[in-house]
C-alpha cells in the first residue's frame, strides 16, 4: 500500500507541475527546454536557409534571429521593397557574420507554381546548395462557417496548402537525389492546426491539412528533418491580408496586440526549433499554450470545450483572453 501511495503522490505531483508549465510557459515544455539547454542557434551558422513570406511578421523575425548567428538566408515574398529592408536589418543584426552576398533577395508569388522550379534553381545558382526550406508564406481568415463561399476554401488551400506542398516537393526531391537524402523542411502552421477555433474554418482546416502532409513526410522519409511550428496569436498585422467569407476580399484591418506573443519571441522559438530539429512544437501565451496541450488529448479537449463559450474561444483566438471585458 505504501508503494501505491508514493506512486500515486508522485504521479499527482508530476501532473501538478506540468499544469504549472502550461500556465507559465509561452511554448511547449520540450521547446522551452531546448531553448535553454539544447543545441544553440549558432550551430546553424553557415547553413543556407530559405524563408518564404519573409517580408514581415514571423518570417522577418525568424530571419533576424538567424542572421544574428551567421545563417545564410534566402528571403522571399512578393514585396521587393520590404525584402530589401529586411536584408539590411539582417546584415546589421549579423554584426559582420554575414556579407551582402550571404543574404539573397528572391521575390516570388507562391501561387505561381510554374515559377517555383526556376526560383529554386536561382537559390542553387547563388549558394550552390540549400540546407533548410521554411514555408512561412500564408494568410489567415475571419468568417462565419455557414457564410464561407467555396471559392474562399479553394483559394485559401491553394496558398496555405498546395503552394507549400509544391515547393516542398521540389526541394525534397533535391534532398533525395543530390543531398544524400539529408535536408530540412519546415512550415509555419498554427495552433489552429491543433484544435478547432471559431470563425476561421477554412484556415483551421488548411493548417490541419498541412500538419498531416508534413507529418507523413516525416514518417516516409526519416532522413529528412521536418519541423512543424504552430504559433498562437502573435503581435503582427496578419489580419490586413486575411481571407473573409467572400472571394477576393480581405479583412484589411489591424487589431490591438492585446495578449499576444511578440514576433521577436516567436522568431527566436522558431529558430530554436529549427536548430534542434524538433518535429512538432507550438508557442503562445496563456491560455493558448495550455489549450494546445489539451488539444493533444481529444477526450480532455472535449471536456474542456464544453465548459467554454463561443465568445470565450473567440477572445482566446484574438489574444484577448486575459483582459477584462468592458460592457
């Protein structure tokens, strides 16, 4: 009996401590631990890393964090002027570890699949090889489920899923045919890819889909490192370009940052996940981190979700959960 009591007490203490991690950490425990005691970002120095959607937000923050440690960069997005600004910031952050030729600006539209192959050839022509592809380009959504036009579903999947797959497959084939099967593919997914969130049905479905696609790659090609990074609300202007329920319409507004993770912190955690070749991780301030943990356990998620109203879930989605509600 004494053994069972000790075992039960230890198990209870373990889960109590784990719940405290859920509350106080801004990412999953494994990523937090690796960020402190795992491989340093500097272990990637000299590697060539290609980031799509690098002109702002998480992509820009990731680029700056990597530049500090001498990682050679390919920066892609549609807006050339912003890419040039990011390059200059990266060179400043590198403090001499990178020269101008170590940061390649490569403007591209992810939806133009027919140009992906040539863009990749441009990367190889410049650097001679590629070590890591980070699929960061994408758009979010705000819309009521029943009002979403099917074309919006198609358009969002084209950008957030199919364009990512197309570019990734080109790079994966290169890894398998010319790099001894070694390489690293990463994607900026979302906590919306772990749980169901309101007013983002198409986006939520797309992130679930890309997580599954990349997860299958990890199973089929174990020599290729796969990183699926799932951030929660981050203080960026992502809603400016977000889909709505109508084709060719954008939300086109900004929201106050509220209780959101900073892009700098998100970029650092993403860089840590890459340096440590972590397959699956997430980040977000409380209660996002806790809900991400819960979402990994379906029965517990269903129990908790039954206690949360749609309004509460939406406040969490918008990063407002910890703020007082004003009538």
